[in-house]
C-alpha cells in the first residue's frame, strides 16, 4: 500500500501558498509536489543506518 499512497509535504504546501496565481492553476500542478509514502519510508530507513 505504501507504494500507491501519495502525500504533499508541509514544505510543499507552504511553497504552494506563496504562489501568486494559485487560484488560476489546475489540479495537475499538485503532481509536481506529491511524494510517495514508500519513497519517504526508504529515505528515512537509509538515514537511520548512516
């Protein structure tokens, strides 16, 4: 399931909130900001072993 779940990080939401023309953008812009939960888990595991 973690491979199919996506989310938008708080940092990305903050960045989006600064966009001056956000109201004119469509939902596809969110694809640029989404992250996969599986990728995050793998990154965190690797950081813990370093």
